[in-house]
C-alpha cells in the first residue's frame, strides 16, 4: 500500500506543479450537510476559548474578476446589503451566547471586498466585533482586505481609528492590459493612488497581492509589477500563481502555461529575496527587518469563529460553514437563505466536516510543512502521542526526493519542495477527503 502510494507521489512530481492551493485542510469542497445539525454551545464548551480568531466575511465586490472563485457577488441593491449586515448582527448575538466566556486574540475581515460596504455598515462590522462579540479591538491585530477602488480616504481613516493594523490590497498586476484581460476593471493610476492613500493612513503592515500566469504576462512584465509594488515598501507580498477553476471566467491548462508560471515564480522569488524579504510559504513573502513583530496571518488556526455567509469556523473536531458555490445564481440563493435565517438556526452548525484523530494529524502536518515554520517532531509527538514517521512514512520520501530537509528535529521543505507546495500538500489528503472532494458537484 505504502509502495503504491510512493510510486504515485513520484509520478506526481513530473506532473504540473499547480495541483491545488492548500490554504486549509480539509478543503471546503469536502464539507457536507451535518445530520443532525451540531449545537454550537455544546461544540464550543470543550474548546480552549482563551485566544480565538474572529473572522467576518463580506461577500460583496464591485466586479467579478474572471479568475476568482471566492464566495462573493456583485450587488448594487443597498437593501440587500443592509439585510446582510442585519443577519450578521443576529448571527453574532447567537454565536456569542453559544461561546460564553471567550477571548479573542486576532480579528480579520475578508471577502469579497469588505470595503465595498458603505462606511456606516463598515462601522457596524467593527461594532459587532467589539460590542456583540466582545473582542478588544484596540489591543489585538486586525487585518482587512481592500481593493484599489474601494480603499477610499474616509474608509481607511475609519479602519485605522478602529484599530486595523494590516491592510491587504489585491492589485494582481501593475500592467493594465493583463488585469483587463481577466475582466477586472482597474487602472494603474487608480492602484497607485490607493497605495498612496494607504501609506498616508499609516498602517503598520501593508500586504500586496500579485498574480502570475495572467493572459499576456511575461517574466519581464511580471518583474515590472513586483518592482512597482516594491516602490510602496510593503511589509508583505503574496505572489499567487493563477489558478483557473470551473465556472470562473478564464480557461487554460497547458504545459506552456505551467512553464511560464514556474519561471515567474522563480524570478519573483529571487527578486524579493534580493530585496531583503523572507519567504514564509510558496506564496507569502515578508519584510521582517522593518516588521519584526508582525504575526503571520494564517486563517487555519484551530479556534476560529467565522461570522457571515461564506465564513468558515474551526474547532479541533469540526470545521463548519454555509453551503458553498461559485456560480452567480447559486451564490445569490445561498445569500438569500442566509439573510432569512431565523435566529434559533444560528445556534447550530449544519454544514461541515468532522475531523477524527487521523484528519487532525494530517491537518497538522500540512499546515506546518507548507510554511517556513516546518514540521517539529517533538511538538507532533507531544500533541498526538505518536511518531510522525510511523504515522506518515511518506514523509521520508519527501526527504529522499530532496523536497524536504531535516534539521534539529524539524522537517522543512527545500527550495525545490517549496515550489512544489501545491503538489506536496495534496499527498497528505486522506482517501476520505479526496473522495468527498471528487464527489463534490461544482455549482
Ligand atoms: C479577497 S481577494 C483580495 C481583495 C479584493 N477582493 C481584491 O481583489 O482586490 C484575495 C486574493 O486572492 C487572489 N486570488 C483569487 N483568486 C485567484 C486565482 N484563481 N488564482 C490566483 N489568485 C487568486 C487574488 O490575488 C486576490 O487579491
Ligand atoms: S479578486 Fe477580489 S474583487 Fe475580484 S471577484 Fe475576487 S474577491 Fe472580488
């Protein structure tokens, strides 16, 4: 069984390096209806609630970019948005009573584009976090995602006043034709003006998202975009390989495209390292010199309370959220159901995935191995009371294939391993999760 698995791993290395972006485990396409629904008060009663992560999801955008499969929609209906914020408020009240005594160590507002909300609603989101949930916003790290057009001066001022210390802006490319080819309406002067406003507002951490593998992009234009981003001295940069998923606006899968993405990755990485950035994961680069204390915002920590439609919540034993979709109509239907949810229904999780011991171990391996922290054998032993190589013999193969290196009881991916992160990650998915993901019907 193990030998077959290893042969399988080896053959996978020779395939595309872009198999699956593993930013969490299990993937939400492995979630299914929970029958019977799980009572949140009971679920959270045996969890450590001393340092929770609060996440609020805002599923609205000014446009639907051709590459994006996030849970978000374009709406110009103000009533609908108001109803969404009201539902969020109602959900927060019920969730807070289910949690009982709890303390929050981090807060993130993501989407979609949270700053797409009118300013009064944005303010309500902070009030929900502070007053309803009880997070102490002035003393915890707060991160928020913005787009260039919606990062207006008045909204940035509000964010700063309410304690946001990290702004993450989606730029994707500084070359207008590359962005427009993805049906993303955005001009470069608009991007530069937004970055200027963000710098002026004085957020301690600025993150810029860039994408490689865009239509018409070359290694040279890619490096131009990175250099343009560097002019704003971001503390963090995410370099995303473009993924094309079913039901999004783009469609391309070929070897030539893989080669371009790989060449862009290598050139981009080299440039950022030479500019003093450290590589935290395949996608994330951080300027640690100017920013030594900044935490790495990882959305997959245990103890995450997600509010809003599309937000996930994580406990040790259960990950849950709403139903998920990519298609425009299906997203609208799910949002409609969310805003009409009766208060009592917010006391239950009805869609998710239960993690047994084996799945918890896989999750631990994936999250540590795919970041520069690496997989610490002693910590694993203490947490699971067993040995990492006995549980996952294929980890030895990661070493033998020179994709990982052991040093001082910690296994870290090598340079070759990091660039294959999107292949290695999938090796540790269980048969059960793979089966569920395969059986998921994209809608
Ligand atoms: C929530 S968005 C960022 C904020 C804002 N909505 C925006 O786009 O400006 C998250 C990021 O994920 C990345 N992303 C989304 N879909 C992607 C895909 N198919 N391939 C590569 N990167 C993708 C983009 O870089 C995007 O900025
Ligand atoms: S990339 Fe950002 S702005 Fe574009 S659709 Fe996705 S979440 Fe919305």
